[in-house]
């Protein structure tokens, strides 16, 4: 083991006191690259829902306190193998590194851990790669995404004017003419309205929905850092988003809608409300999340919201060296058709069964 290095394991919801005692939250508040995906609440929700055990590799300062850290979850599945992921269902999870020397020490330790525990692979999902690549350790590129962010530093009126005139501004005004109502919170009624729309949306995309308990655990574990935003017409939910908050960043994590009333402009209306919500709370940035490169429609929508693009790349340690490849088109089509035809209870059951294997 590298001198001065310490591995901390099993830090999750059952060890919240130990995590707090180690100063994890204090470390996150000070590190410039920390995000909501590093927080104890997010780790707790992952463990409660999917059984993923958080593990943290750290280097301490000589006088005490954390200096650098890599945080993972252990995913142990008979279907997809035993591996460490940083972090499951997280769009990005930056390595919280103080220096290239610390990055090299942590990556060497990570490589030893992968070999010792015979892991299938270790996956890193950084937003910025310079600190890891400068370490000189072998990292295998795995897949690429586009990340969008919107700055909230200007006046709210200017932020709205920076959105696309036809695709966003016009639809927001249509929603206002239709007198769509807006609600934000995290109570059980909002969760169930959100989840009903989520099932519809995932069916439309040919995928099962995440388990309901995932969203319920986000509320329990993240408290006021998590919010559901809902748009209604005459009391009927038409669109919803779920946001997460950490320091000065509001992260858009999930969105869903009723495709039968898309013409009402519910989704653009919600983003305008979400920007206003973030601005009122002193946020300086909205993280619109990652998009697959083969999702040009989603990328274009985020562009039209005023999002600034950046490319992010995931890496693997002790991987096969091959980049991610798409599954066979016939298989994807079969899954999509199956999800489109399955009744809701089967679709939800598939999500409950499958998601823990694919973090």
C-alpha cells in the first residue's frame, strides 16, 4: 500500500455517523470539484435501493483531514459481474484530487484492488480528465457523452432570452396561455404523479422505469436537496422533472411527460420554472446532465435551453481495452417492442429486477 494512503470501505447509510465523523461532508464543501453525486445522501439512496456498498479511497493531509479521494460503489451481480463504479446512475463523478501525485497513488491502489479482488473492471466517470491522465497510469477510454450546463449568473430575463425563440420561448408562452399550474416539493403525492409520468415516458423510449423506491429513497436520503417539479393542466399532471441541489449548482436528473399533451409546452415551461427556482435559491449553474452521442434530439433540446456543451469521457481500469459498442439493433428493437406492449405492472417489475444489475 502507498505510504500515507488509507482505504475506507462500507461507508453508507448504516455507517452515516462514521462518514460524518471522518469529515466527508466538510471535505466536499471545500473541494471545488465536488458535486451532489459525491454526497452522503446520494450514496445512501444507492445503497438502500440497490444494495451498492460505497467505498472510498483517500489520502489524508499530514495534519489531519482529507486531501484527495475517489468514491465508488461496489456492484456485485451474477448478471453483470463484480465491479467498482464511480458512481452508478451518476452522470459524472469527478476524482477529488489535490495533485497528479495523489492521482497516481490512488490509481495504483485502485489497480491493486481490482487485481486482488478479481474485479471485472473499475469504472471512472470524471467530468474533467486532466488530473487523472497526468498521473501516467493506464486508463482505458470506455465511452463518450455530451454534458450541458447553463449559467445563472446573469438576470433571469437574459437567461430566458438566451433560450431558443421558437422551440422554448414560444412554447413557454403557450403553456402560460393554457394556464398550466406549477408545483414543487417532495411529498408522496408529487412522487406518485412524477412516477406515473415516468412509466409513460420510459415505455415511449422502450425501456423499463427505475424502481419507485429509488425516487422515494432520494426523498428520504437527500431531503431538501431534492425536488420534484410538476406542471398541471386542470389538476392533471402533464410534465415533471426531478432536480438535485449542491452548493451553487442545481442538477437536472430526470424528466418525463405525457406525450398526448406535448403541444401544451409543459416541458419547456418546467425548465423555465426550474431556472427561476434555482435563481431564487442563489444557484449559479444548472447542470442539464449527460446525453448519449446517438441522441441528437436530446442534445438539440438542451442546446435550445441555452446549454453550453462539453464532452465527458468515462474510463475503465483493468478493462478489456475495447470501447463500448451498441447492442445488436434487432435486440434493441425487440426490447423496445416488448416494453411498449407490456402492461404497467410488468414494466415496473422489470425495472425492479434489472436496474440493480446495470449501475
